[in-house]
C-alpha cells in the first residue's frame, strides 16, 4: 500500500522461580522460563513424563541444548489437558468400547483463540529445510501436503513435542512458539532501565452499528508481547531481580457461561496462567485494574505505556474514541461520571500519574524497536502471507480472460469482481482477512493513489489497464503487493506501446532500488526514496516527452513515498524514522509508481490516464535481500501470459505434484517462467 509522504476478581496464587522450568533457545545464548505450571492435573503429568521420555531417548548424541528444548516443549504440551501421547493414542485405537466411551466423555476445553490441541490443522509441524505447500483452492488446512514427521519418538530439530500427524504443540500462535513470546518480553525488559514497569492494553471490540461488531483485531504491540487474541485485556510487566527478570500480570475477561453462549469461549484466568505464562492473572474490571495500578505505579520511576489523551471523559471524547488507550479501560461504564468507584480520587490520581511526562514514556517506541527486526519465524510467516497473495494476484490477472471466455468478449468485468476474486483466493489459502481495503483501479482511476471505491466497469474500450494494490493477513502478518496489468480484450491481454514504456520505466526502477536493500548498502528508506526519484526521472527522460525536473516529478507523477516498513501492521512500526539505516531482519516495501492524469498537457497525450505502480515485499539481509513476494509475476512476458490464462500458480503446481503418483512436478510455466525461457525472472533471492 502506498505510503503518504507526510464480576469479583479472583487472584490466583503466585509461582516461585523454583517452580518454573527453563528452556534454552535455539541460539544457545539465551534462556527463557517455561510457562508450564508446577501443579499439573494427572493426565498432564503423565503426558509430560511420556513425551519427555520419548524425546530424551530419541538420540544419545543430542546436545544438551536440544534436550533442554525438547523437555521444555514437552512441558508446554502437557499444559493442554486433552493432549494424548502416541502410546496412549494407539492404545485407545485398540481398546475396548468402554474405554473409547470414557475417552469421548472428556471433552476438549475450547479457549478464546485457536491453540494446537483445539485447532491442530492450524499448527503444522514445520520441518527445517522443507518448503511449505500452502493450502489450495480446495480450502484445505494449513498443513495440507506438508512433509510430516513420521513419529514423535524423534528429537525434533525444531524443538517441541509433536504427535503422529505433525502438530506443533510448542506454538502459541501459528508459527510462533511460546518460547519466542517469552523471549520478546524478556528482551524488552532487559532493554528498559531499572525501576521500570510496562502497561500494555489490548484492543477493544468496535461497533459498526448498534450491537453489530466489526471483526476483532488485536492491538499489535499487545499481541506481539503476549499472543493473546481476546479484547479487553491488559499486560503488566514489572522489572525485578528474579531469575525471570520480571513479574508478568495479566487482566483478562472472566469466564461467563451466558456471555460465552453468545460470543464464544474465553481463556479466563486459568488459561492466562497455564497457556500464556502469567505469574498473576486477574479478571478484567475497571475498578480492579484501577486499584492495581494505584498500588504498583508509584513504586516505579519509569512507566512505559501509551500516553492518555488527557484527563477527559473518554466516553464522550472523540479524540479518545479514535484510539483506545488505558484511560478508556479505567473509565466507568456509566457516562455520567465516576460515582461507581469507591474513591473518585483514585481515578484522578492514576490519570495524573500517567500524565507525568518525566516518568511516563512511549511503550510503542520501545516495542517497535524489536518489531522492526523480524525473527526467522516471523520471516517465514511473512513469506507465507506473500505466497498466498501472489497466488491470488495471478488469479486476478487471469480473471478477465476467463470471464470473457465464459460470458462473451463484450461482457464487462467490474473492479468489484476483481477485488472479490483476490479476497476469495486468499481466504481459500488460509488468510484470515485482507490486510487492508484493496485498491482495484481501472483506467484513469489508477491515478488516484488510494482509490478504494472499486465500483467501475472494465469493459471494451473503457479501460486499458488495471492497477491492483492488495494483500492478505495470515497468522497475524501482512503482505502488500501491487501489480498493474492490461485488460483490453482488443489487445488480447498484452500491453500497448505507451503502457509498456511506462510500465518498464517503473519496473526498472523497482529492480534497481531493490538491489540497494541491504545492510551493506547503508541506505535508509528516505535515501532509497531519493534514489528512486532520480531513477524515475532518468527513465522518463529516456522515453521522451517527459523533460522534467525532480520537483515536477514528485508533485505530479510520483507523489507518494518509495515504501514503508511491513510486519504485523501494514504500515508497521510507525515510531521508526524513515532516516533509520536498514538493518538485517527488517522488511520493507518497494513501490515506485507513475501517474499521468487525464488532460495534463505537460505530458504526452498517449500516456494520459495511465497509473502504474509495482510493489514488492523485501527482506533486508546483511549482504543482499530476499524478495518475499517474488511469486507474483511482474516481468512483462509473465504478466501478459497471466492475462492470457497461460500461467498456473507455481504453488498450485506443487500441489498437483504432491497429488501425483510419482511426485514429479510437470513441466509447466510458473511465476517468472513463461513460454520464453530467456524471460525467466530469478528474483526469488537477490544477493549472495
């Protein structure tokens, strides 16, 4: 996406440091405590012993760190009451009918979000070195056609317990382990000075109309630190001298049978302990949260929180409604005032404390410093999201030809149909939602950078090109891809000369700027933008008729920025300045564009009404870069082949190969491989 230039609370018992197991992380230099509780139900204890024994006996030559990871992950698996060991599963298959009935009687508890033992299809065991085949248009689960571990008797290199069908029980959210979430919290607290406390608030359910709600999306910094996906929650981290380095308190919604009947299950305070690793868990209530903050905040000299908008009533303040913050949670439900609190002064005291600019600091700035640098697990998640969007983008390019073949050459295609095709194809491949409202702009509509009406027809003679800027959100991470392609039936899905000239100018700039995306190059986003402007001017001057200076180019033809950071949010880590030098693990978009408005006589008439943008998602590496969105065709020959229905998605080809008898992929063109072998793109990995 183009970036602009400018109930009574119940307190559970605390656990001592001695009660926490520790696990070594993969790099061997950091240790993070397991979130398993010391007191486990009988089935959990049995499972812990069984799984730990299987892991520890798998290989006598395994290193100490691998064994530590395996035992810790077994403990993590044991937290889930209804997990079954392989031996137990086999016994149940051959057991008596009475035993089967008894097993079925123990219902699986469902929590407020998907977990490995309740939604195993969302948590496939990811085998190091193996490419993941994404879900297909059949709408299969995430782990369809994935390589699967043959037995949980092996010591898994990925670290963690897995059952016979390859379920990753060590993951808290798809692709991200509980240990990684713990590491995020620990690294944050290590970065903060002594005497620090962190208060992070979750998102809140938003109403579209009356009691009709928008689909909930978690506040991103809160989700990054917890993996918790329910609204109306809070996280408090208090830095201390314990082995863990901090105390973790969570406020979560109480379990309530009536509410859960209408709105679905909740995790509750027990789940906050057992699954999310809280030392202390309390039921969320404004007065309880207020009392807790009143008690602990005065003890700390550094308070990290998203600052309140001011000591106003947030229920009537439009400013506070625009971005929920901590005052939103502390406010009484009654719009008439604070009379429900035993002491009105408590509220005023906490608000005053949170408004102390000497003690309060931006939490977002600290968390986003880490978020900007993606872990290997995050990179894999973003590659999956980009692969899904790339496959959907190919289907969109081919849709007009399919539509005309079915309904006749004169049948118009609507922008809305193209949008629906993209979102449909993403959903079939596992995406939870669009990453943003897509831009599907035909003809001169593409000259509006954020055109989202998507309500025009693309009929014969009405539009020569479509620019689509779209992405999906998969497992919490966004993709952002833009492609422009010809749709005129008269040209048979091919660019005409002006379209091709302008398109190749943008594409050449994209390639040149992408090669500069590395730590070694020493560029920042702002420096990449300056370079992109220079490159576009050179390309336009080479075309002829575009004799212009940099000022005209930036004001009229290329008015947006070259890109932005990408991650959990579409425009990720907003607190990171564009002047920041690129570092390894950062993911940015590179999206040059040219927009020639209708009737602008400063530019050649044959280019009027053309708006072209090409955008990729790029991972920064030390000596090079990885184009995460490389599976989305962008070479002229590939785009034309897609528009003519000659290309199948490479991801789909691998699906067909997996279904074949011999497992051999058929020789058919995929992204970057059209009928002309010389036109093959090798940008899947740029750099050494």
